[in-house]
């Protein structure tokens, strides 16, 4: 009986790490959009992590270059999706290019988890890409065909001009009629419309952030509701401050829309990106952040509004211009 118990305990001791590891199956894949590009072409390098939804994984972060001559232009853009058996797929995309031809092999990238046993890393395979030159002329230039006379352009005929001339006259008549109608109706009424006194975007955002802080949602276990409210406040601020209507946009679409307004990829942009990306993991991937993460994301949101708010001098100048216009009328 004693030997049987010893054997049973030994078997349990050996199998337990295997069962735990099986419950935390994580795979990492790295790949290019295509296996060959020409000099200066831009494609995506993707890192894909398949993992259980309830496991906290530290994602890889690549900077400047993948290897020598393979440059990173932007990224990572992170998307999260559900897959089967309670697992999620996190995809990191980097926009890359190269201006040196050759065959390049990218070393494996890895994600890692930390538990009571220490740090465990999960590696991808190698990735390969060929950068090609464009052949402009054949090796033997005596066989190349080159233009010796510029292409002949036929003169424009009167029949080709007439339709455009008639169209221009019609447009001119319509513009003249519209101007006359505008002058007629504008002379009938010159009421001064005083715009409503709308609060600045940052005042609204700070007030809502204070309310969120007082509600203590994540402290009472309502973490998902906390991040939903936090991102709603930031998205409404983006709408009021920059005209970015992001309520129906994904995180990637929101960040791209903000950049199209002329916003720079500075420290404030990185803070906004970190809050929105972290909120996605909580809301859609059932990620359970630490209390310090919740406090950090709130501070990043507050700092983003503080660093991007419209200066009060601009608002005062606008009010003075409005008053001077009213006095002139």
C-alpha cells in the first residue's frame, strides 16, 4: 500500500504541470503579407497570439527595425477577436518597408506570461522576405526601345469646345440667380443670432472623469462598466474637441481619424492609444487588470485631456470677436 501511494503521488506531481500548461495553450505566429516586395513598397508584418481569454500575456513590442534594412514605419495596431474554446486572438500589425534589396530572415518573436513558476516565453517561427529591384532597361542596352519623337497631340476642335462652353454658361446663370435670391432674402431679415454658451470640451470631460472617479466602479467589481464609461468620456471629448465622431468606430479607426486631423504621434497620442487598447481587452477579451492598471489608465485619460485641451485664450478671443461683430451690426 505504501509503494502504491508513493507511485500515485509521484504521478500526480508529474502530471499537474502538464495539465496546467495544457489549460494555458498559447501560440505565437509572425508573418508578412507577402513573401516578396520591391524597393520602397510598404506591407504589414503581423504577430498573432492565440491564447486563453483569462490568461494575462505580455505582448511583444518591436521598435525602429525588424532586422537591419527592414524599417518599421508605424505600429503596432492591435486588434482582438474571439475564437473557439474560450480563446482570443490578438493581432499586432507593423507597417514596414525596405530600401535595400536582398533576402532577409526575421528572428522569432515571443510573448510571455509570469506565474508562480517564473517567466514562460512562447516563440514564433522565423519569417522570410525578399526585397527586389525593378529592372528599368535590359542588360544589353542596344536592344532597348526608346522614344525618339514626343507623342503627337491632335488639336482641339470647335465641336469639342461647344459642350463645355454651354455648360459653363449654364453654371454662370445659376450662380447669378442664386446670388440675386440670397441678396433679396438677406435684406428682409437681419436678425442677430446669438449662439448658445457651450462649455469647452475639456471642462465637460474633466467633470465626467470626476464623476467616474467618485462612482468607484472597479473598486466594487464593475471593471467592465468602468472601462466602458472611461472610453465613452474620451470618445465624446474627441468629438467635441477635434470633430472625431468615434462612438461607432473601433480603436484603430478612431486613432487613424485623429491622425487625419493633423494630430501628431506624441506622448498624448500614446496615452490615448494605451487607454483604448487596454479597455478593448477588458470589454471584449475578459481581461482582468490589476488595480494599478485601472489607476494608471484613469491618469492617462486625465493627462490626455489636460495636454490637448483648447487654451482659454482662444475661447476668449472668439467671444471678443463675436461681441465686436454684434456691435458692428
